[in-house]
C-alpha cells in the first residue's frame, strides 16, 4: 500500500485502531491511537500555514477523542480481568479444601 500523505497514513492507523478494539485488543488499539496523536502533534509543530494548522488541529482533536474512548474501553476491560482474577484467588482456599477425585480402577 502506497500512502502518499501523512493524513492518509493517519487515517489507516485510526481504522487499524478501531479494528483492534473490535477484537478486544485494546492494548494495540490504544498504542496505535497514541502513534496517530504523536504523529499529528509532530506535524503540527512544523506547520506554519494557518489553514494547515487548522486541519491538523482537527485531526488532533479527532485522534484525542478516539484515544479517550479507547482508553475508557481499555480500563473497563482491564477492570473485568482484575475482578475475574481476584475472584479466582478468593476461591482458591475453597477449591483446595475439596477432596481430590477418586481415580477409576
């Protein structure tokens, strides 16, 4: 795939981030959106034309909005995992108290 501009590259990365999130791969989704945000910020620092800066600021706002949403999903996902892990830990004493199954002869 030949991406001719940074904006095309950012658009592809944003789609990739959404697709990662659909598969509950929130770690990669958040990392990809941070990559977009950082790339837009770097381009924004170099831009001097007001029209270009305005367009880049809109890209930055969109990236930060999606990054915020993905971060919330990531935090919720990690909380669910932590709750399941804690439940397993809490049930360990009960499980250890159960007798072992009798093997078949």
